[in-house]
C-alpha cells in the first residue's frame, strides 16, 4: 500500500503543478511518485472543496488542522508556500503579470552564456 499524503501535501503538489503550465500531468505525476488517476481526483476535489475537499473520506470530517494550530498560523504557512512557488518560478526566469484576472507567465531575458 502506498504512502498517504495529508491535505497540505496534496495542496502543495497541486499548486506546483498549476505554477508550470508547460508540464504534462503524466510527467509531473511520475516525477512526484503519484498516480495520474489519484492526482486528477485531487485536482477535482480541490476545485470543488478547497483544502477541506482534499481530506480523506475516512478521516474526521472538518478536522484538517491538528489540535492547537491556529488558523492564522495556517495562513502564514500558506503564504510561505505561495512564496516558495514564486521563488521556483523566478529561478526558471519567469515573472507573472495579471491581465483580466488571469495570470500571464512572461519569460525574462535568457541567461548570458558568454564568459
């Protein structure tokens, strides 16, 4: 039986996948050791229910965060996740501009390969 990911790990993978529009689902799933069917299911669940939608059916409904974890702390973690995604995008030399509410990925100038 495979390893079960918690909802935050699933959300992280979904955000990484969505941050790179050029990658195929099958390639992304192979690189992250996730089955294509499961990943597509997570995408659908995330679109319909957000983070709570990613909770396993047999898990306690409505209890995604561990006891004692404040929602504001969770918001900080989400912000860190967003910044990590943006950092990876910038490493690949892309910037994001919003046009009509949709993100547009604009490549920066290519690296200078001359010594």
